[in-house]
C-alpha cells in the first residue's frame, strides 16, 4: 500500500446554470435527447471574470479552510487540467498568482479527464519519497472556453468546475491499496483541440476552421472509455486482493451515464455503490472525480475506513484506476 491520507476536500462550482432547455435554444437539440444519451440535466458555466486557475484556487481554499490550514502551508500544488489558463505559465502558477503564494512548487498535469488520478499517482510518489509532506491536489476545468457552442455533438456534454484534496502520508492505516495508469498516444486525434499550440499555431485560418474548439469522435471515445476504465478498476481490485463487492463507493469519471453504467457492469461493483454528480454538472473533465469525492464525503456517503474505487479516462488517450482505503 502507498500510505496516504486525504485530510480534506473542497470544491467550487460556478454559479451560472445552463439547462438542457437553455441549450435547445442555442443548437438543434432537446432535453430528452441529452438526458437519454448522457444522463446530464444541467451544467454550470464560469462567469466572464473566472478562469481555470480561479476555479481551482477557490476549490483549494475551500479544502484548506476545512483542514484549518492556509494554502501557504502546502509543500506542493498539483493542478490537473486540460483547459489551462494559457500556454504558459502553468495553471498551477496562475493559481498561486490568484492566492498570492510564492515559493511553493506548483505544476500542472495534463492528462485530460484523468488529470486528478494522474496527480494522485504523482502526489503518492512525492509523499513516499519525502519530497513533500502535504500536497494540494486540484482538478479544475473551464470546458466552456474550448467547446464550440455551435456544435451540438459536443457542447451539450461539458461543464465548468473544480475540486481539490489535501493529502498527507497519514499513519499507514489509509492509502492507495493499488493503482495503475496508462496512455495511448496513437489515439490522440480522436479527442483533441487541434489548434492554438506549437503543433498548429493560431492563425486566421485556424480560427475560421474552428480548430480551437474540442473535436471528438464520440462513439470511438465511448468504446475506449468503457474498455479502459473497466480494465483499470478490475486490475486495481485484483492487485489489492479485493472484488467488486468489497467496494463501498465507486467514483468513475463522470462523462456520460451510459459509459459509467457499462463500466460498472464490467467490474462487479454493485450499482448502489456508484456516486454521481454528472446530472448536475455534466462532464467537468479533471474536476469530476475530486468534486464527486468531495460531495460523497459531505453527504456522508464516503466515510473513514471505506474502500473507494476511482477510475478516469480522457484525451490522450489516458486512463487511470485506483483503489483506496480512506
Ligand atoms: N442533440 C440531438 N441530436 C444529436 C446531438 C444532440 N446534442 N448530438 C448528436 N446528435 C445526433 C447526431 O447528429 C446523430 O444524428 P444522425 O444519425 O442524423 O447523424 C445522432 O444524434 C446519433 O449520434 P451518435 O454520435 O451516434 O450518438 P451517440 O449515441 O453515440 O451519443 C455521445 C453521442 C453522447 C457524444 C456519445 O458518443 C458519447 O458520450 N461519447 C463519449 C463522449 C465523451 O465522454 N467524451 C468526453 C471524454 S472525456 C475527456 O477527456 C474530455
């Protein structure tokens, strides 16, 4: 086991709600289609003066407040995001800028929706090596800024938000029982924002062709998501010597209810163990797992001593799975 204690969690969800009916006035879609195909009812969208680092800073402040500490007490800050504030510096540094922090190592993990679980793997390593004793781990996204609001195939799926967790080595009774992570760069093109970076620099042409927005082959992503997430959970459970029935709370990445259901069915985890925030927030990418963990703790669904199974999948393609005793 990798000893680790989640001493606190926090979240920040922007105020503005956009319902499926609101979207049906913008593109050719309907509440019925979106609910039936995705399970999403509504999503929250950041205000004009908010961006990824600001959402992340608010979530981290919330987690720090609950742990009775200040962000300056952290030894390292990791931000998982696929919607960075800018090409550089990192969103983690912009987050520090927002909080007026100086001196704490801060960096991003870009692994799409798997960003929080990739960050957890990194944080566990930092704690194990002694490089840090207290890590602030954030998943934050402003998906609304990279979604094409004229494309009904993608704009109905995403939302904005941030979640955070503060992790310490703990006393050895809690931690990551087993975990795995992976990626397949040969599938990078099936879910990407093609332009705006060094590969395809911004130009009038890229703007005209709308290549600064999310492009996705939805059905291929769906198939890979189910395969990768179910395999990662099964592998982590097997490595931990547990079965699906041992899981108290299961939090898969929340992209689509059908993906979540199909994943769970392949893991043997009972249906009543799944915790979801998807219907209210949509796919908030790297923020979905930490926001769900936070809400599960707040609602008393996730309790000390529980076995928590996590899995995620995202652009890259990337995936990760972890089984923890919390
Ligand atoms: N409203 C109404 N109709 C729509 C909409 C919409 N919002 N979107 C697509 N349609 C239409 C299509 O145009 C198509 O019409 P056609 O048959 O006339 O061509 C029809 O609905 C069926 O389209 P499909 O793409 O086959 O629908 P599907 O059942 O596959 O659902 C969906 C689409 C929801 C996108 C699904 O493929 C999916 O969830 N894929 C995974 C997406 C995902 O999770 N992405 C995020 C990954 S995580 C990350 O890292 C960001």
